[in-house]
C-alpha cells in the first residue's frame, strides 16, 4: 500500500506541474464523472448536497488585493458572514482578519487548495489571484506561474467539485490590433503583456471547460477599477486611484500617462455589483461566458479637472512611464457592454462626477477640501 500511495502522489505531482487537464469531469446535465485530474486513491471526501435555497459557500482567492476584501464584505451581507472565506498568501490586517473567515491559500499548491474546497464545502469560487500588468512585465516567470498555472489548478478543482467559478478578465485582454472605440465582446485579441495573454488564456480555458466538462464558468472583463479602501497595486490604470491620495496628502500629483490617454473606468461599487449580478444570473440568460462591462471613460486630464473642482490648488504634472504608456495605448478606449446590459440587466450607477465626489467623501476631509467646499 505505501508503494501505491507513493506512485499516486508522484502522478498527482506530475499532473500538477504539467497543468494537464485531460479526461471527462462534469457533463452539462451535472452528472459527476471522472475529473480532469484523477483523484488519488487515498483522497477523502465528504459528500454534501445543496438545495437551491441554500446560500452558496464562497471561497475568494487572492482576497487581499484591490477587490477581494470589498467583495467579501458584499457577499457576507448577502449570504452570511461564515459562508464567505477570504484567502491569500499574505498576512491580513487585523480589521480584515476579524471581519470574517480568513484562510491561507496558495493557488500553486493544488493539494492544499483542493482540501480547502472539500473541507469547507465550497460551491462558489472567485479567483482573484493574479499579477497585474506593470508588475507582471517586471517579473514574467512569476506572472506566468501565478496567472496561468494557478488558473489551471482552479479550473481542475472547480470542474471536479462542480463549483460555480468566476475569473475576472480585463481591458488588458485586448491588444493594438483590437478595435479600440468601442471594443466589442468578440473581436481580435492579441495582447502584448503577460497579464493580457494570461487573461485571454483564462477566458478561453474557462469557455473550453464549460463546453467540455459543463463547468459553470463566468467572467467579466473589468475596466480600470477605482476604489478608496486599497492602495494602487501595480496596474496601468492605477493613476486614477493615486491622484486622490496625493490630492489629499500633498496637493501634488505626477501622472505616469499622457494627459489625453483615454481608458474605460469604473468605481468599485459598480464592479462588485456587476460581479454579484452575473454570478446570480440564471445560466439560461447568459448568451456568452465572458462579458465586457463598463461605466465611464476618461483621460487623466479630464479626471484631474474634476478633482480640481474639489481641490482647486491641486498641481498636476506628467512624467510618462514608457512601459505603462505602451500598455495603455494598446488597450480599449471605450467598452461595448451592450450584451451584458441586454442579457442580465447590467446598469452602472457611477459616472465621473459621482465617482470623484464619492472618493473624497470616503477618504475624508482635510483643510484643503474643507476650504474648497
């Protein structure tokens, strides 16, 4: 028996390292068959069935990034505090740790991730672990491992355990040969960043697993996301977050993109609302598995002008980062999200003026804002 277990473990490690996804797992009628990765002989499972009225049991990977904490807060209000588990490889702040269940989870550790799903009876998985555009270009091997190998682990586990899986995509999934104004859901995608390439890979693999194994895969292409409760994380659109922090702290902001660089953007509340709505949408309402979503589109100059209505003395300068600018120039200027609005009723709440007012309200008033008002 020890020899059998050793062989089983070796095969499991080989499959994990190769990202293999062969075999038949779950067919569209939701009958459980052989998983894309063979279950080891010594695996232990607790068989649990859920009725339609039960709340989902949710796991969020990469949960300490820009969106994970906010999503956990929203889902806990909806489904109950203990039904939503936040996970990451980093140590959470005290307020995050004590706000609800938190667990260490490394998406590159297939066995550990599978144990978390089984032991916590997970039914929905939000996969937010990723290296963003500018950070990914600085460390391509790590981005490839996290964004692609990690995705393979998540896909196999989701298919094996009949999960509803959400994987976010991005404006970065398009490239310089894609139509930019507007960019439709279906068009040429030839991104030139490892982040973009990995997201196109995620879109196509998710759709493949849906049609091949019946995986309930759902994906939204996010525009640039703006939020006040997290620091910029290395994305090309993060200037639109940094400007608010700098306006309050120093009254000076240096932008790393050209003033006329137009990109689609969205306030985080709209982003989280769209994510929950697409996950709750009936499967029969979805005509596709990956949707564009959008709310507004603006340039750094237009954003600065709106911010200066609140902080008139804000000084804005431009020191263009060649890498970020090249990335931005290859991305859409406007998203066509008509399919999301038609299929599951997507509608945004925040335009540029509401966005700026809300950001300053959230970040709080200092003497400059008080004087401006």
